[in-house]
């Protein structure tokens, strides 16, 4: 289950991000974002859990998910992007690019959930 980070077509994803509208995030930064997918379909375990309520996941699954998420964050960073969770739905994985940082601001989460989906960005 899940999607291997190596199977994400980062060039297609970056093109999709560039084609999206620039929005202002909660901190006043200008960002562009695309919806990659849900942790239910992307992560190895296909589960959503928190450290304080994780009875639905084994230790092995949690480790695999953590490794996967770290690889996703690293790959995004290598491509000049960053990962966010959806504000309305924390199971959403959003990939964003900082366009313009507000003076004195920092990159932070935004509530944007674009319509384009990750399937168009997977290597076949």
C-alpha cells in the first residue's frame, strides 16, 4: 500500500505548482500549492494516527510511515518545495513552493486544497 517517494514525478509536480494560483498563507507569505493526496492512499500503512492515540498502528508500520515521510520531506526540499498538512483535514498532504516570504515571516501551513491530484505526477 502507499506510493514510493521515488515514483513521484517531481518535474511534473513542479510544473503543476507553477501553473497554480499564488495564494497568501496564514503568515502572509505568497505560496503556490498542489494537493498530493491523503495519508490513507500515500503512506505505507495507509493509516492516520497521532503519538497519543496510535492503537491502530503497529510499531513497524509507524517506523515505515516515519521513514516514508522523512524521504518525502527530503525529496520536496531537494526540489525547492515543502510539505504541509491540510488545515481542514490533517490527512491531506499538500506540496508547496514559497514564492515570496513576508518580511520577517516564515513559511507556515495554509488552508489551500487545490483540485489537481497526485496521480498525474507519478512516473508510469
